[in-house]
C-alpha cells in the first residue's frame, strides 16, 4: 500500500511541475516570401507564446505569458514609421499633459523660431 502512495505522490508531483525548466515548444512556424513579407509564431507548454507578421515597413504582433501568481499577460504591438506602440493592461500609461504645456506647444508650433543671424546677413 505504501508503495502505491509513493507512486501516486511521485506522479502527482511530476504532473504539477510544468515549469520553465521543463517547458517545451508545442507549436512553431516561420514563413517568408520573396517580397519581404514574413510571419512567425510559437507556443510553449508553460504558457509563453507569440506571433508576428509584417514587411520592411511595418510589423504587427503579440506576445503572452502567465506570471508566477497566475495573472495572464498579453501585449499587442505595432512598429512602423511612427515607432513602436505596445498595448496591453501591463503597459503603464502616462498622466495627461498639463494644459499649460499644451498651450506652450501650440504657441511654439504657430510661432516658428527666426534665426536672427541669418536675418542680419540678408540685409
């Protein structure tokens, strides 16, 4: 009887320990064409995964994982001529820009700087 209890305890511990050290890739794919388009994705048994697709001008993708406390995390992103723009619940958001700063930026935009040295040499 004791042998069966030990065997069951051992099997339960093996099934419960699916951590990073024992993780393996369940799904993995890569596609490229002759026109610069690509696509890839992966999924690991520990819940880590991601996908990405794009070309030379823009990339769209997502990655996900689960934290040690069980919280699922997912981030989607775009990278193009406007920069890298991630979105997700874990991405911190900045506070709103104060009205005085917005007014100052508008003033700067509507009143371009004049280089006085260049103006002086024109005359």
